[in-house]
C-alpha cells in the first residue's frame, strides 16, 4: 500500500484503513501466486464506513499539484443499441461524424477527473460521474435510482455538485477546473465562485465566435445604470493572430516523461 501524505490529504490514512478493513472481511481469490480480495463496494456504506466514493478519494496519497486541486471536466456520449438500458435516451452528439447519427440512442455522462503527474507523465484519474437526463426524458417517464425519483438538473449543476462533494473530502485548497469550450463560460465559474469564492479558477478554450470586451471604466456623475461591458475588442478568432507570441528558436516540451527539443520551424 502506498504511504499516504496527511499534509495534502488528512483523511487518506482513514480511507486506506477502511479499505484494508473491508478487504479482511472478504474471501480472497487466488490469481496465480497472489491472493486478491474482492471488495463488495455496495456494502461499504452499510458497514458504517461512509460513502464508497469518499472512502476511495481519501485513499489517494497526494492529490494536490503545487498546492492546488487540478480537476478536468467533460461530458461523453455512450451509444447503446437497446432502449431499456439505464439512462439511454435520444441525445444530440455534437461530435458526430458525417456518417454517424446526430441524435443517437445513448447515455450522456458528465465526468470529473483528477489531473496528476505520475511517474513523470500527466494522468487523468476518473473520480466521479453523473448520468445526464434530458428534461423531455424526465417529463415523459419517471426515472428512479434506488427508489428515488430523479429531478432534472443541467450538466453544469451536476458538475458543480460533484466538485463541491470532492473538495469537501480534501483540505480547503484552491481548485483549478480544466474544461473545453462547452463548460468554459459563466454557467460553471459563477456557481463555483458562489461556493469557493476566489479559490475557484477556470482554464478553458474560448469559442471562436465569443465576443471579448474591454473592462468598463467607472464614469461617476453619469445618470442611469452603469455600462456592463467596455469597448468591444472583437472575437477570439480575430484576436488570436495578434496575441500569438513569436516562436522561439528552440523550445522544450515535456512529452512521454522526458524533455524534448523542437526547432521553431516545426511548430
């Protein structure tokens, strides 16, 4: 078992102890010359060990990177052939190819990963997920999970709830959420700031048609509501060529666990 660092995750020792205690009460299965304990994950909560996911999160030895919790957020579409599969619905696939259906029968899953450098390489460890149900799906039929009827939530609300639950397990540290342009807007950063304040940060790619504005300077003495935006600077696609720095002669990129050098002509 990997030694847990209590400075970065105070509950790591407690989580490892819970898993070891649960493994002792399981019948081992021999795989070659090793005995493997099969954990009944659904029974961890009934045994008084707390929710299974929180137990597993506490078992992470060192989840922080430079004093911050790096989380990646994205959604995925998992096509299914049968209609009776759980959470299967007609879902819009924005990444569908020309020979694929735009509205396949699939599951939509919002997932939160932990970004961490392991053995010199960036790794993406899945921590939590949630099935997304369309409003039309819940309006036409009742979907129950463990006897509880599901209520409609947007993907933003599901992701925020997962991040809040994740951060409650670790010590209060700044959170950096890395996502694509679908989540990189005010729908995600605003509720995160309401929960974490200035400790929540967002790193995302802008859409090519997003309008960018200068900061509005206050104009005292002017009647009426103050302006919300300043002078329009243009779209992100228009500003990208002007803000792109000139390439250097050579550059170092950490790839496959080691630093490699490329001349600027290959960039």
